């Protein structure tokens, strides 16, 4: 891990700890994949809530919660959110939701950037 990655990991550690707590509430074992801690063994526990709101995955720090295996474009999309967390650190969550209030989820600039990174747009 390079110095930028190490600093980014430390900066977003509070988010990652929150993500690990949420991951434990999926009642499934995590796996390390693509530089992330991934809980993607189906929609169980809290990850079932993702399905209820029409989402496949959610990233919190270096943790990805998903209702299906995180591979391909989905992995690229969620890894882009990890980079965003590395820049914004503990400010990510409040700023993300402030932007959602203004633009909505579909027009959220961080979501658009993640979709572009994954070749979804």
C-alpha cells in the first residue's frame, strides 16, 4: 500500500468501521476482493434492505455490502466510491446525503462519476 492509499485508508477509517458494523448485520462472512471487504453472499440481514430500496450494493469506507456477487462493472463502480471515501474521509456520508437532497440519487455527481468509471454511461 502506497503512502496515498495508507493516508486515504486512515482518513476513512471511521467510515470503514461503520461499514464493518453494517457488514456484520448481514449475517454472512466477509471476503477480501478488489481492495475491499465485501459482504455479498445474498440479500440477508441489513443487505436485504438494499433490495427493498432498489439497490444492488452500497459502499461504506472500504466495505461493500451487496445483494449479489460483486464482480465486473459493479466492482469497478463500488471501488470508485472507495476512492471517493479516501478523498472525503469522515465527511463523505454527510456531504453525500446533502448532495442527494439537492440532486437526487440518479443525478448525484458522485454516482455519475462511479457509473462513468464502470462504463455504465
